[in-house]
């Protein structure tokens, strides 16, 4: 049985969806997070970018991709000839999951059950925005749509057809690494250039 408030209301009004998502109890992550971080961007966006989950900065500010990973993403989008403000940006999981280390809140990877619990909200955003293309940032985002068998290392940077469950909701997707993986990469310039090359497949 689903928990109260775990199903999105039947609407394509992003403001109504965002408000309803604040009450979601579909998994336990709402307990420790500050607030739900819903997607942001124009509802007429042609590109829909999907990350993993909000980080510490996003959790405090209530907006997706406003921390270091978001800054790298903005720069890379610019270098690929895309404008962040024309994209709809959201996450596969809409609450920050973390472990406490002293006073610091350290990112903790969402469980598959949390990704699955959050999928109805992702579907509601896709129905509201009706994008042409999807940019999948990292394995969690890619597997949220394509299932756990999806191998990012093998499929990054190639146009993908929508999976059966999402048929008709978009035309094609491109998967790439998560921007925080670029920030952590030992060969950061090489990783950045490969990331921008994947973004160029969009558009
Ligand atoms: N990482 C994500 O996947 N999403 C954000 O919103 C921020 C960092």
C-alpha cells in the first residue's frame, strides 16, 4: 500500500504538482531532508535534464542544481551551446539523502526503492513539460528510466529511444556522467571535455 500523499494529483500544472510533492510520504527521505526539491524551468522546455537527487545546497535552497555540480553543469551546457534557463531541470529522487559526519551532511546514494517511489513525480513532470529530449545525468537518472540493467559506461553519448513505460513522452534521450563525477575525476579536463561532447549530442 502506498503512503498518503505519495501519488501526484492528476494535473499538468507544475505549481500544483510542486505543492503536492511537498506532502509526499512515498518513502522515508522526507523525514530528514529540509524540503522537497521539485524540478525547475520553463514548462515549454524542449530539453529535460534529470539528475540523481538534491545535494546539501539544493536541500537548503529548495532548487535543483544550485551547488558545485550545478555550476559545472551550467558551464558545460554553455560550452555545448545550450542555455540552462531554457532547460527543465529535476532529479530522480526529490529529497536529499545524507549521512551525518560530525555536523557535515554527506551525500548518500538513494536506494532503488527510493528511486522507484519517486518515479510517479518524474512521470508527472514529463507529462507536464512534454520535452523533446532528455538528458540523463549519471547512472541513477539513467536507470530510473531504463532500468537497473542500463550500463552508462557503454551507452553514454548515444541517442536512446524512450523505454516502453515512457513511450510517447519524449523523442530521444542522451545519458552521460553526473557532473559531480566530473568534479571528482582525476583527469578533470579530459572528463569535462567528454561531458561537453555528450551534451553536444542534444539540440
Ligand atoms: N546533484 C544532483 O543530481 N542534483 C542536484 O540537484 C544537485 C546535485
